[in-house]
C-alpha cells in the first residue's frame, strides 16, 4: 500500500497540493492558424499530516546473546517493484538491527 498511496512534499504539519478541477484540451487546426490559450484550473488541497509510530527496545543482554538473524520476506528499502522488491529476505547482524527492521516492517504494513 505504501507504493500505491500518492505522496506529496510538505512544509510543516500539513501536506499541500494542487488538484486539477478543469483541464483544457488540445485542438486541431490548419497550419499557422490563430490559436487561443487553453486554461487549466486547480483547487488547492491541504490535509494535516498524521504520524505512524512503532516503538521497541533491545536490552544489553539481548544484544550480547542473540546471533545474526534472517528476516524472511522483507526488504526495508524496497519500492515494491523490480530489483528492490520489499518481499526479499534481509539479514540483520544483531538484535538491535533486527528490532529496527521489525519496526520498519510494522510501519510499512500499517
């Protein structure tokens, strides 16, 4: 879903974008014909930004005791298509990295 939902840049706590309300069309005409301007119109849209959180921690004994781990079916940097498929396996070298990957996965699946 992350890749299907349109994203826009923001400047603060709201996301701002222009939505096309009327689109002018192209015309056919003879060579060197007199042409009039075609006007597109837009409405300015704004929505408050919502934040997604996933919180966890790894204690010292867990860091020391847990070996590397392969997280099956997740690639944190994936775009969902092609070589950066988010459903590839990814190795975490320690418990802290595993926790980071799991929280990233939770955010992507939310």
